[in-house]
C-alpha cells in the first residue's frame, strides 16, 4: 500500500500534474518576493545589519564569521535551536523535515515516474507517506497541545486567527494527500473527491504565501545569523549586557513556559 505511487494512477495526462506543481513553485517564489517587497523585509534586514555593525565594539574576523554562519545553519536552522521549549522544538522538527521529505518525494514521483509505465522505486512512495505522517504528527501536536494561546493563555484550540493560515492549510493539504493516496491505491471511487480537496488545500497553502507564515522559513536562517554576529561584535541588537544573576522565572510548583 505504501509502496505505490498514487500520482502514476491519475486519469489526467502527466503534463497536467507537472504543470500544477510548477505553478505551485512559482506561487511560492512570487509570493515570497511580493512579501519581501511589500513589507520591505530585505531593506529592514540590511539597514539593521549596517547599524548593528556601526554599534559593535569588537571586531569579527572572516573565519569567525564563517564559524557563526555554520553555527546558525546547524543549530538554529537545522536543529531549531531558537525554541527553548523541548516539545515545541520536536514538533517543529517533525513538521519541517516531514514537509521536506514530502516535497522531495512528490517532485521525484511527479516528474521522474509520472505513469505506471515507469515503475516507481518503493522508497519514494514510502518517503512520501512517512513525510506526511511526520507533518501531521508534529502539526496536530502543535495545534492542539503546544500553541501558546492554547497551552498558556487558555484559549480553545478551535480559535483561529490569520497567523494560523499556514499551519492549517499545511495540515489540510497533507491530510487530504494521505487519504487520497490510500484511496487512489485501493482504486476507490471516493479518491476523486479527496483529490479535489487535496488540490484546493494545496493551492491555498502555496498561494497564500504573502498572507501566511510560509515565507518565514526563508528568513529565519538569515535572522539567526545576524543575531549571532550581533552577539559576537558586542552590538547585541542594541540590548543591554546580561545580568550576572538573571532573574529566576516561574514558581517552585510550576515551571515557566518559553516559546
């Protein structure tokens, strides 16, 4: 069941599916560029970088800069080191790496093995399903149990704001993909219904980049690197030096929640 390529059994021509995937990629690129230009994120980033360098009181060598870039990539980007809450970090890592595996497997199956005439290696459908399960595991865990407005502020889990657009569309897309994949493999008549829901949810996911948090995944590594450079050169983002004895947060009976 998990070794069959669901895209190979579609009734439409492979060019239709491939065109849809290309359009989704263009929506992400275009949405990210629109987000950068509309919010002037790049201009703010470079202006802030220049001001921080002027405030710095310690030189940072080229070798140190490379070391900071490696640390930002390995710790902050690949290991989600910015999250103090362990549950939040694990949920984020599950969602992130699951999404990467799901996207990679989708691209390979759609463009490399578009029809049943070219047998798909079992690893790619398996990776597709595993990636979906990782996204759903991390995403639903976050949505129902870890979200700050649910876990710390007491709001109900069904409370929805615009900031939730990315996670909800991602969960809808991957959930519909999983159900459709199983039904498509079983040749069920209901497969077409869930295929339509999958297409709609995926279009919302990739088409709503300017209004969701999708593009944040491209900004985070740069911001993490800038933060490490600011700490190294002494500018510290115009913040004071840490106290010798930081304030103890939380109570004896209840640990603090950091997000």
